[in-house]
């Protein structure tokens, strides 16, 4: 094998490992510090992780994609809706950046960025949702939504209810 082919192969395998590791990370129970009420969702944007608080000191941790530069936010809100296979209407900011995008992308479409489930957040156009682009999970990729692997959003969706507190920190 020539050196050029060996280097190209190593680079391809290395890139695949780097790109897939975030998307393939599975939820795990971890220790967490802070005064959180059990059942609260905590998103740590800088870590690109979402925590579902189990009890004082323990949480289920999921990898997430978060807002890219200039699109991040922080604050406390709550889940105000839960939807399976939601249709998606692009917010005005997305429409401005991508004027050819359809007004509505039906639920179940491979082009729908919401994936298999979404939980909308009160007070804005944001949601915690799945994705049909799992390789984007783990990055700074969205317009402010919290993006999860489809299996993970189903797990979280089944674990929380409308009214659940969501705290987003940078």
C-alpha cells in the first residue's frame, strides 16, 4: 500500500471516529453538582450535554447539539408541548437565511429537522427535538434549539411531562 493511500485511509477512519463518537454516545447516569430539583432538565451549552436530574447528585446525561455562535441563549423555561413526528414550519430567522425552504415540512419527512419527536419550550421558538442528521449532535449547529439523537429524544420524551422545568446555561 502506498504511503499516500495509507495516510488517506487513516485520515478517513480518524474522521469517521471523530464525527461518529458524539452521535453514538449513549445516555448514561452520572454525578452532577448543583441544587436541582429531580425531574428538571439542565442543558449545559458549553458541554453540549443535556442532564435529566434524577436526585440530588445524579442525572441521566445525553449528548446534544446546541445553538451555533450568535444563536445560543440561557435561561429557565418549561416544556409547553410534546409532539411525535411533528411537522415543522421554519421560524422567520431560518426563512430569512434559507428563502427557498418550504413553509411546512411534514412530520416523518427525511428533510424534517425535528426528527421523531419534539418538546416545545415556553416563551419562544425553541424546542428540544430529535434529528434526521445524527452526526450534528455534539456540535454548535442549531438556531437555538436543543438537538438530540432520535433514540435519545424518545427516551427523554417518555421520562418528562408538559410543565417540566428546563434550565439552559452557557
